[in-house]
């Protein structure tokens, strides 16, 4: 565009020079006319000079306008390289009085073009007379007509240059506020012009660069949005998991860890896990029924029993679930503080020790009961109490060993091994009563059989106490019982080391194979069945129901001997002493030499 404008300026300049030549020629003609009429027209040159000045002013204005356009173009290119959108050009507003802008110079140019229309002196003067008449009329009318010819092409050319400059550089030439024009120009859509065509390749590269930047900016924005959503999602998930974990963990804990209160709960038969959870929640024993239901499914706790339970708010959810699997009572019972477990084969002294430990699953290993070993042993030897119990359980205690029979404890072997509950009001007397009642209940089905075999309850329990310790399996126990019966029938001593260990106070302690082989068989004791024929005066421990049944219904064998490996529990039987000696050498003595 600037190149085109420079060509136009050159055209105007050349045209101005031609006009100057034309004016000089006409000046000569006028001078000749003046000379012919006797007058010299000195005003022609004076009138022509201002016209030439206007032509020069027009050329200078065009040059100034081109310079301003070039400067605007430089600013435009500079802003295009910095701004993201090349179509928006920031025009700095000069402080104070500013130089003429492109808009102003374009308006000046247009005004000059309008005012540069000069009347031409008719060129078709036929003669001196007509020319003189025309000049005279002109002078009389106050006009000075000069002849500086401007062709229509020239005037159109000048107007076209000014119009193109305004249309190309200034989008709105009718705006009076230059600042508003700059603002409109900066936001206007880019139009295709000669300059755009001239710089089309560069504009296309800039568009591609800006398009790439826009895409990167959009992609970056999209990535930021995705990352923000992802972070918020993960954060929400983490918070939800944290809150959920704390909620479930809290629901598994006791409702009131310091509470000692018991709550009696009835679980109806056929209740589902969900229904049980709702019952427990209503009773205030758990915090959430849904958590109870879910926890029971995860832990496979599905064998809940119906009945009445005494539960505490200090119990956690797992403890309550385990209690419900043990089974309740048919009728409401006083609250249970704990449990006492009596293992099979325990001596009375071991039982007394066991009563001091709370064996409940909810209790710590070192949790004590309100009972003591001394109180228990004292009550077990109390003759008044024994008499009271004998009257209460006559079938069980009818053949109870007497005090002068040589027994250590009269009730030894009569306390059934099992687990017993105790409450706040339970006494030692009541506890021993429960154990005697359990033995009486378990033997009640065998009383008639015992009598039919000419045996007593004391005989059965005494022999069963040896069978309990000598054998470990039901079959071994029946075979061992048969050996004892065979030896008794042949008036042979029982020769059981179990009775000697009891007499020494070592029964229940771990015994090595060497200690068992080197046991003192010459011990002076009513329990030394190596010297004494028949049974001991009473049982040496509390036998299990399995040992009692084996004693009542033994195997039918001809065994007279057996040897047991106390370390492995294996039992080896023999009919003769030679076979027995071989078993002892192979399974006992050979092990001692290793």
C-alpha cells in the first residue's frame, strides 16, 4: 500500500511540475495580450503563485501522510509480534499536544483536493478582442481568473488516494473522537487490503502461529480442568473413605467402655442377623445394626443361637457376636461376671487354682475371679459341706471315700471337668455344688449299669482317673480299662505310675520318659498300686466322660500289660510279660540311651 501511495505522490508532483510549465506558457500569452491592449497584467503572476503553493502543499501533505502511515505500519508489525491477536493494535495516546494523526492528515488532503479546483480561462479565445472583453468582465466582477488546468483524471486521482488511505488505515473516518476510532480499529475484524495482499505470506504464518498458540492454550485449559476434576474426585473419595473408616471403626468399639451394667437380651428363635442387630441397637449394646450385619457377614458369624443373654455395654461388637454363638438360657438368668474352665484330668488342687482365673473370652488372661485357691480347698474339705452335698446327691456320693481311708481329698475326682459361669453373688460353695451337679447329671445314665456290674461309683471314678491319664484316644482308653479289669480279675497289682505320681504330688506336671522309667515303686502310700492289690482309696483326678464310658464299657481283650510313651502318647499292649519286656526295651529303654 505504501508503494502505491508513493507512486501517487510522484504522480501529483509530476503533475504539479507540468502545471507550473503550463502556467508559465499562459503567463506568456497573457503578457502578449496585455501588451497588445497596452496594459501589462502584473497580477497574473501574483495570482499564480498561491496556486503553485497549494500544489506544493498538497505534495508535502501526501508525503507527511505516507510517513505517518509507514510509522503506523511499523507499530502494527511490532504489536503483531507481541500481541496474541494480530488484528488488535494498541495505539498509544500521546501526552499533551500531539502531532497531526493519519486521520487528520487525510482530512487535510481531502480539503486541499476540494479547494484546488480553479476556474480555467476559456481557451477558445478567438482573438484579442474577445480575450480583452473576457478579462475586462472578469475584472469588473471582482474575479481574477487564471488558467491552471486540472483535469478530471487528476482530481479523481487525488481523491482516490485520500479515500484509499482513510479506508485502509482508518476503519471509521466519520468518527469525530479519535480515541474511539482507535478502539474500534483495535477490535475490528481484519480486512483484506492491498497491504494484506502484499504481506499475505507473513500474515498466514502469523495466523498459523497464533492458531497453534490458541490450540495449546485450549489444550492446557482442558488439561487443567481434567486435573482439577480428578484431584477433586480423589480428594472426595479419600475424605469419604476416611470418614467411612472412622465411622465403621467407631461402630465396632464398645458403646461405653467403662460401663459395668448388664443388659438382658432375648434373641427369638429364627432371628436373622439383621434382626439381631436391630435388637442389640435398640438395647443400646451396639452403635449401628447395619455395621453389625455387615461385620457378621465378613467374619462369617452366622450361627447365632436363640435364648436369653446378659450382655454389657462395655463389650465390643466382636465380643457380643461371639457370645451370641455360645447360646443363651431358656429363661432369664442373673448376669454372668465370668467363666471358670476345669480341664479334663485336673486334680482337685489344680481345680482350686483354676477357679481364680476368669476364663471368659472377653476377659484378659490375667483377669481374676472373686475366688481364691485356699477358700476352695477349705470348702472342699469341710465335712459339714460334704455331708450336705451327700444328702443332695445320694447316688453320686453314696460310696464316697471316708476321711480315714487315706485319701487326700474326699471330693477328689467327683467334680466334673467343664466350664462354669459365675455371677456377682456366686460363692465357692455354690461353685462346688455346680461341679457336683454336673458329675451327677453325666453319670445318671450309667448308675444302673454300674450297679449291674457289681461296681460302685467310687470304683468307676477311681479306675477312670487312671484311664484318663494313661490313654489319649477312646480306643486306647477302652483297651487300657480292659487291662486293669483283667489284672484285677487275676489278683494282679495294677502297677500304674499315674497313682504314684499323684502320691508324690507330681501328677499334672510334665514328666519325661526317663523320670517315668525311674519312678520310685517302693513308695509307702495307699496310692502305690505296685505293692497294693486292687484300687486306690479314691480317684486321683477328675476323669472325662470319655474315660468314664471306657471304664464302664471296656474292650474285651486278654491284655495284661501295656507301656505308654509319656512323650508321644503311644501305647503298646502285650498278653505276656516277655512281650511286654520287649515293648519296654524297644519303645522306652532304647530311647533312654539316645
